[in-house]
């Protein structure tokens, strides 16, 4: 749901939140799903207002390391059980 693709039960990325995730969170507090989503939005807005997160979200200080690692990768590819191609990292 957080990716905005409109497919509430799909996760384009493993970190994406689905309707099932939000429903479980709401049920854990005996509240409506929309109220749980509102609470999350209100919390994010308060964090942004206080400067604890930016409009782009929390910064990942080591993102450049992953980029540099990906550039240094050579070669081997394999497929997971789900058919996705993955790289076996062999750093130069």
C-alpha cells in the first residue's frame, strides 16, 4: 500500500506494507484499518515537522556503499525459487 501502485496485497519490494499488514496492526489495537493508517500518517507528519525525518524519508548514511559494491560486481547470476534473477557477489 505504501508504494502507491494500487495493488493493496502486492509487495513490489520486500519492505512494502500490504493491506494485510495494516489490518493486523489495526486488529492488534482493536481499531479500524483507516484509523491505523491515519495514526501512521499523523506520526510521520509529526516526525517531519520536528526535523526527525526529511521529506525524502530517513537518510541511509551508507547507501553509497551498496552502489559502489554493485559497480564492483562481476558476474555470476542465478534464479531463486520465485524466478527472480539474483547476483552472487564477487567483489573485485
